[in-house]
């Protein structure tokens, strides 16, 4: 390792759905954070690691900062705002727009308190005309004194290398925190649960996904190491939701299961026997005990 090696922690922040997880997956080159067009996809901060000759960046992908409607929402906002106190650089993702809403202003206030280098990434520029981008940059420049503003497209991989180069400018020389081949510190069970939840989000209707959680009942590798048996439970808030998740003659649950299995097999690099169950726990998002039970522990934030 050279003495020019830099390292540090970077928080990716932004409102729900601006493409934070897509960006992180693109930068790391592997799928770690789940992505979906529905809000509240990322619920915990996910640590992923980017390593190269220059150094190492540990990304914390935070839940979107927003006005909370229930205990789970409040938990997610607390996680995001607490993360700002633990990092060296903040990467703020926004959508291309000349309208700055209350949500953005709220985030700008949080950043003033943090007093850290802030890089603004205007994401999804592939969806607008090139000549409009300058107006967006100008709008945001008036909101906050950013260290840098980078227009990019996480989905298309436009300017994503510039984001990495820019982050290294603001990191200090330091140690390597993780081995080169580490991409995340999340336990595999948690990643598997998130993959199942993602596939459920993709397959289901607008109304249900907010109210689902997934936990792994058991995950055991068979002797010989060629197959892993996984039993997982999808938890929903209403009896009527349960019927929709299972679908006619179990068709929806089968679809979720086979989509999830395909992805989990790629992650584990072996065959997977996945069994899914569906349970109803009314109003679990407002129960401290159940939120903790599904892996969102207040003590950890």
C-alpha cells in the first residue's frame, strides 16, 4: 500500500427514489442495495466498500430523509440524520429540477449543521435535455455552497467515475479498512432478505409494498456445499394483502420466489432451495417490538 493511499466514509443522502441505491450498485459493480421505483426501499444504512489503487471508500447508503408518518418512518429518518455525524464526505443526490421543495430545504439545513465537504450529484440527467442542466446547477448553487456539483446518470453510468475522483479529493491519507475483495459488511442473511423484499416490491401493486418486511427463518448449506436451503417469511399488515401476495393458486408467491431464487443463486454462487411463507402482523410498522424483530434495531442507530 502506498503512502498516498486515501480512505474514508461517505454518506449517500437524498430524498426517497432519487437513485441512491442504483448509484451505489453501479459504483461497486455488484448488486448490494435493493432498487425499486417504490418509496421506502432502503430501510437500514448499508455499508459497501469501493477499493482501487488510490484508496478505499466506504459508502453508507442511508434511507431517504423525509417527514415521517409512523415509527418505521421516524426510525429511517433518524438513521439517515445520525449517519451524517459518522462520515468524512457527503454525497447528496437530487433529481434534475429547477424546483426546490421543502424536502430539499430540510436536507440543506441538516448539511449546514454537519459542516463537511458536500458533493451534489444531479442524477438522471439522461432524462433531460443537455441545455437544461446548467439551469439545474444554477438553482442548486443558490440553495447551498457545494464543494462540487456533478451532473450524472447512475443508471447509464454517465460521469460516475468523476464522482469517485471527486470523493478522493476530499478524503485524507489513511488505512485500508477492509480487504480488497470485501464489498459489504452486511450479513448474507440480511442481503438475502432484502433481495426477496425487492422481488416482492417489483411484483406487487402500489398499495402493499410499504407494509411488507421479510425475515429469514433458516438458511443452511447442505453438506457438500452445492445447495443452500432457505426458509423465509414475508410479513404484511392485512389479511387481504396476504391473499394478493400469495396470488391465484399461489402464482404470485411462485413468481416472487423464482425471481428471488435466481438472484440469490448468483449471490451465493450455488443452487438454492427457497421456501416462502406469508404471515399477517397488523400495524407492525408502528410496533417497536416488531420493527426490532425485523432487523431495524434502534440501538444500532
